[in-house]
């Protein structure tokens, strides 16, 4: 990968509004028991009126910069992974960069479904490892409630809003290191998980609005079958490339799609439950935000410690998947410029 790189800062944010299963049961043909048995989710967060993905990403990005103890003007690139951008253009990352004070940074959005955070992390790591950039801010931000059909029981119970962010920098020896990636795509499954309308293939019209085609449409059985297979395959490839096996990993952080997928994937990998971190119970599926949200919470709870070997795996629309193996670092020295 070139020079060693690591995550130097970490941040996350979720909206204050909590939507419980009982709240959904009041307006949908469902129940708290039905939702928990099928997804493991008890509650999720939802943005207020007027709040959007960039608002969440800005808070998470600022927290990551403070955690990294770096001047925002030393950030040279901001990548925002999202499937719920503020608008088609300009990029959500442009506003995130501005409001985070990253005035010397390029900025762009990355769309790879719920794998987006892993993809963005890979782009950032490659840029820093190759010397193109010194510090990159990666943000995963989602206001999924804006593109979720609240009349569709299959999806309304799953998705939540939130954001997570990391700063990627050259490794300083104590800040851990990113060891490797595995990325993949299978476009033949594009219809399994999609927002059909709003793009150039099916532009917005009265008809698309009436047919509710601007909301997430999902083939749950197809996604489950894909996810449980691809997690094990992608994890196995990145471990093999880096010279490790499953037993060498201290913590597994999978995209928090739902608890049944996570548990099934863990069984296929042969991972003991004590090594698998989950917070889908309280946040739901936050797409590109789910993995950094897990990292933030795991660190706060003492589940993620300096020196731990961590495996991240994402999967989502496309169909896409991605895995990253890293060694988690401790506190870094203060950085105010190029190292």
C-alpha cells in the first residue's frame, strides 16, 4: 500500500429523535415482537424536519477532527459516503468540508450502497499511502428516513439516520495501521436493493411519485442470501492477503443491516459472539454510517482497544461488498500540519 496509514480520529452522531418499535406499530401492521424477532432492532433515530444528511455528517466530521487533534485546514480531501445525499448536485461533501473548516480540501461523494464507508476508507487509505494526500476526512452520513417508505413494513422497520467519520493519516507508529482491503461488485443484483426513480433512467414525474418509486425497494430474501455469503468470502480474502486467519482477529464489525444477517454471517465465518460488535438494536440500519458508529461505540465501551486487530465488512446495493483489516491505535501526537 505504500507508506503505512491509520485512522487518526473518530467521530459519530445520531439525531435526538428516537422511534421505537411501538411507535411504528401504532401506524403499521407490525409489533415490537415481530420486528425484534426478524431484525433484532428495538429502536432507531430519525432526523427532524429540515435536517439532512450533511447536518449529521458535519457533527460527526467535527468530532473526528477534534479526536485526531488536527487543524481542519490540514485536511486535503473530504469523501462523503452516502445513499441519501442532500441533493443530486452539488456533492454533500462540499457542504461537509465547508462547515468542518476544511477549506484546503477537495471534496466528493461516493455511492456504493451500504458498502460505501469501506469504499471511501479504501480511497482515502490509498491516497494517503501513495503520498497524494496527507490527511483525509471520510464521512458516512445518512438521512434514510427521507427515502424510506413509512407505509412499507418491510423497510420502515429497518432504517435509521446517523453519521460517522474518521480521519485517515500516515501512521505514526502508535496510531495503528490499515493492513488491507477487499472490494467487489456484482451488477446483476442491482434490482435487489434500489431506489428506482429520480435518476436519468427513470426521471422524477407525477407517475413515479404516485407509485412511490423514490423510496427504497428491497428484496429481503435475496439480500439476506447475498449478504451471508459475501461477508464470509470477502473477509476470508482480506485475511488471506494480509497473512492472518479468523482466530487472529480481536473484533469483527459488520455492516449493521439486521441482527439475523450479522449472526448468520458470524456463524459462517466461525466467529464467537463475544468478538462481534453490534449496535443495530438501538440505531437500526444506518447504511454508510453503521460501521463508524460501531467503532465509536465500541471504543467508548472498552470493546475496541489499542493494538486490537479489527475486521470491518460492508455489503449493500449494487450489489457491492468490501472488507478492511486494520490494527487499532492509541492516542496520537498533536498534528497541526504536514508530517
